[in-house]
């Protein structure tokens, strides 16, 4: 009766040993996904700002070009 109980306890301990790293991996993956989402949001915001700046620059360049041809 002792050996089956030891086998059950060792099996349970083996599952605990495997579960602890699995939980740590889950937590780290979740943290990484939040960082990726934040970085994606920042990149989208920066791309929008760059597009706005490029539009303004193109408009001012167009004004300079048309002013130079009219002189």
C-alpha cells in the first residue's frame, strides 16, 4: 500500500513541477503581448503624425514650386 501512495505523490509533484514553469510562461507571454500592443499603438500614432507632417511639407513645396514658375 505504501508504494502506490508514493507513486501518486510523485506523480502529483511531477505535475506541479511542470505547472509552475507553464504558469510563468503564460504570464510572460501575456506581458509581451501587452507590450506589443502598446508598441503597435505608438507606431500607428507616429505614422499618422508623419503623414500629417508630410502632407504639410508637400503643400508648402507645391506652393514654392508654383511661385517659382510664375516669376
